[in-house]
C-alpha cells in the first residue's frame, strides 16, 4: 500500500491526494432558499428595524423632549434626567428599593441613553446585532424587574417579549437582510472577534 500525502490546497500536487479547500463553498451542497424562508428572512429584518426604531425613538424623545413620553422642559438637553422619574416613581415589587437608589445618578442616565442610541442604531443598520441583542435584552429584563409584577399578567409583559425577539434576531443573523450585517461580518477585526457580528 502506498503512502498518501494530504494537503489543504484543494488540488493534486505531484500525485498526492488532497482535501477540499475548507474556505470553498460548494454550491451543490447548499439547498436553494424556499419562498417561506425568504419571507421569514424579510419579516425578521422588518422586525429588527422596527425594534431598532423603538429604542432610537425613546432616545430621541428623552434627548429633545418631543412631547411623547418626555416634555421639552424635562429633556436631557434641558438638564432633565431620562431615568430619574421612572426609577423614583414607577418602580415596584421586590427590587424597587434597589432601583430607587439609582435615581438621579448621571452615570445611570449616560448608560441608559448611550444604550438606547447604540442598540437602536445597531438594529436599524444591521451592524453589531449580537452586541445589541445582549445589551438590549439586559436592558429589557432590568426594566421588567424594576416594575414587578405586571398589572395585566402574572409575569409576562412586553419587556420580556422584546428580550426574546432580540435573542432571535441575534441567532438568525438578521442584520444581513435589509442591513449592513453582511459587510460588517467581512471586516477583518469582526472576523477575528465573532461576538461583534
């Protein structure tokens, strides 16, 4: 029996057997996308953008006081705190005292506002979905815990639904459809650190 030399170059060299190039995508092995799969991909992209707008809108309203949840006089630009009202008056349940103690701190305001803007922009553009999903889910769970228990349900509310949706978006690479996620994933630094996708 003769010796067989294996290489990773994907071609025969001097009669030696070769392995396929691991970076080569074999189109014959990829099933064509079905119509329902394509529709689901676009629905996921639409939900990603919509949820991104929810986060970004909350940031803009609190920053400028657009009159929806925040009046102009209470805006962050006019010296108001975007978190103090909620942390002081809307918290309830077993963790209320812990959240009350955070009210009025500038660091809490900055973390909240940077989080809203960053998560919103990441979701809308499709860039950094995994980081946005983890950050957004953490924010949603904290907001859920701050107002336990929900008034209309024993435990479930929109904060937990948003957290679950964020997890789904990260797991399905939803930033690639109607977003810049595909281009972002090709950046060498992002390729070396997959958690940034």
